[in-house]
């Protein structure tokens, strides 16, 4: 299925691609109708490790148009970008492809789910619906670090499954907007990640934007 998606992206207009798969465009429509994107904050599509956008401008714009969301390239809705945008991304990063978190099963198993729990075409619920539910549960049940920035708090939650991959969720909170999700991904060494957090000045991470 992912090969069919990549072939369509290479051959067709970005907006048309979103309509070709019932687990993609119609899923975004359902998420917008259910107001799920409002539970997510803002993110840039410029990856901090790559130093460049991991999604073409045409697809970035098509996604936000389909979802009925405002955006200002390269900043848009974190749920739309980290879930559906990353699924569409084929840009290599030091940690592999962004889509792998939804497809390879490591993150799902770290969340004590079946390996296909985040495969977008598996099951009846949209991918964003599934991801939002689990990420919010992690943020509530397993916060391990809260850092204070000007006007906002950052929350890192980790479900530690060592020696297997662990699950990390990240959110921002502010008086104006409440708590909003930014991302979720598997992490191989949560102890090293937390040590880096503790040794660094508080800052936005994982492409979050206030």
C-alpha cells in the first residue's frame, strides 16, 4: 500500500493524491469534522535534524486545505503534519523515515498495542484518532519532564519499555491554548534522551512552534 501511495505522489497533483485513498483524504475530512486537529499545537515541517522541509510545499498546502486549517509555510498544525505529513514524507533523516513510526510496529508495541495499531489503512478509525488517543493517555499517565519556557510549559512523557523501543509523547501547554499535543515517536534510549534534556536549557523540541 505504501508503494502505491508513493507512486501516486510521483504521478499526480498533491490534492488529487489525498482523494485516491479512503484512509487518507476522507480520514482527514473525518478528523476535521470531529475537531481533532484542535487538540494539537503548531509545528514546522522543517526538521531540526535535517535542516530542511521533509515534505514538499505543494503537499503541505494540500493537506491544510483539505483539513480546512490555516497555515503559514513552513508552520502548520502539528497533528496534520506529524501524522499525515510524516506518513507522506520520503525524506531521509538520521533516525530513518518519519513514516516508519506508523508502519513498522515499534511505536505501537511500545504503547502496548498490536503491531498494526498505527497502520493507517488498518481498522475503521482514522490514524489521527488513534494517535491522539494514545498520545493524550501518555501525556496524562507518564509525564517524566516538565520544563518552563516563556509563556508555555513543555511536557515529555515516556512509556519505558527497555530493552525494546519506548514510546515518547510531547506536548505544549499555555494559558491561552491549554495543553496541545506536538508529536509521538519511538525512542531507543530514553535514559540518554532525558540526560540530554536535563543538561540543556529549556527549549522547544521536535519541531514544535509556539
